[in-house]
C-alpha cells in the first residue's frame, strides 16, 4: 500500500512528472472554489445576522406588546409583571409617531419620533454625542443630521392628529434640539428622532404605547410565558417583521441555490480536468500494466492521485478562507465606509466539512469513471496513441 501511495504522489506532484503543472492547476481550482464559496457564505450570513441584530435591538426588539391604552401608571404595572419573569432581561415603554421634520435651512426629513425608556441592548448601543438625551420638551437628533440640525435649533415638526370634523388633520409644532446621538445602525439614525414619553404624549396625547421586551432565551418560549400572564397580543420580532423575515429567508435560500449551482459548475470543470489528466497519463498506465500491476491496483494509484490533488486544493482553500476571515478586522473600516455596517465574519465548520467532503467524493467518482474508460483499451493502443477515445 505504501508503494501505491508513493506512486500516486509521484504521478501527482513529482518534479520529474511532465504533467505536474496540470495537477497544480486543478488543485488551485479547488482552492479558489472553496475560498470563493466560503467567503460569500460568511459575508452574506454576517450581513443577515447584522440586519437581524439591528431589528431586535432598534426596531421591534425581541418581543413587543401593544397596549390598548396610554395610561402610563397601568403600563408601568404591566412592565413590572413582565420583568419579574426570569427569562426577561428588560421590559420598557415606547411609542412611535410618524413625522416630517424641517430644519432652519429648509432641509426636510420624513421619519418618526420615538419615545422610549432606554433599557437593555438599546441603551447599550445608544450614544450621546452632545447634550442630554430624553430631556422633556426637546428632541434628540441623529449625528447624521448634524449639518442641518444643530444643538438648540428650533425645528418644525409636522404630524397627523385626530380631528373633530376630519379623521386626521396635520398639526405643526416647533421643537428645540436638545441633544445629538448616534447608534451602530445607520438606517435607524437616518429616520429616527428621540424624545421622552411625556414629550411625545404632549405632541399627540392619543399616540399608541407599546412595551418592548429583550430576552436572551428563545422568543417563542418567552411569548408563551407572557401569554400565560394574560397578554395574548404579544408578538415576536419575526411575527412583527413577517414579510421582511420571509424575504430574507428567501434571499438566504436563493443564495444557497446559487452557490450550489456554482459548486456544480466547478465540479463539472473538475471532472473534465481530471479526465484530461488521466488521458494524458495513459502511457504511464500502460507501462504500469505491462510491468504486471493489476487493473485494480492501477486504478487505485490514480484514484489516490486524484484524491491527493483534491485534498491539497481543499486544504489550501480552507487555509485561505480562515486567513481572509482572520485579516478582515483590519479591512472592516473600508466595508463600513462603503456599506455603513460593522460585520463580524465567521466560518461555520459544518459547512466547510460538507463542502470539502462533497468535492473529494466527486473527484474520486470522476477519477473512477475516467480510469474505467481507459482500462477498457488495449495496452498497445495506449502506447501507440496520445489519447484513448
């Protein structure tokens, strides 16, 4: 067996082998294939994790409970009962009010005012750049709007309120800018102005209040616990963002399908390359058979050769992938400037194992089929022709 292994290594990478370059090119093809697939998977999964994290931190939180009233005292009582659950990290009151904000220089921003009691992950990602956040009677403006909305500026806020004769009527208020803030979510900063609960209720006393909930355990389990407290309208972040979550799940499936098709294309190319390599070595095969080696042993030598070439390519590809992910933090600022997100790349070992195993198996199958065709030819025909048809 050792002799067979030495022969297969010689036929794959020996300096005296005139087809060594072909073996190296096939191995590098494997390596680049694995590197490209792992890199794309890691990047897309990091983007999806980052978007889901922003949704659960800034938008719908882990769970949310709409309140049928805007009585703050009753809301505080409900919050206390929810926070008493061991699975709940934080429960807090918040409300959103769609508005159009106009700065002194005429810049207009269509967004929302969010009144919130900062707790949990939200407060950890919320940073005050200037001023004091959540002062009554003032708005906190994102740092991304600091060119047009400065501290202490009076900005015009237009909103819709219930009217006596019409269902809704526009209402306008002048509000001072009390602070500037920033978070890790660029989209949230672009569309959101912050204030206290009391300030928002002074703008619109009929604003709908919600309770946001953070948890470190499964959201479905926490939902069941809250429902047992008598709050059947509680919803998880997936239910609140059902259309977005479904679209992102579809995007993930389509990405997996495209990568699978990419693997198929690469494997077909590998099969063609492996066949060409075997056909180029038919004289060596004829020589081994004329020396007395059985068909099974000759086939085993070239199966081992294909396995070594594929294994080397897979190892190089995995090393390149881990090296790229390890060096990514030094390039993350470039990604942030172009995309506005900080990504944390990681490689899932199970995906790498499945990819490597599938490529190795396919390479062995392609090599077996190639040697099976060649072995049917006569030895003298192999010596006399460059390629067996």
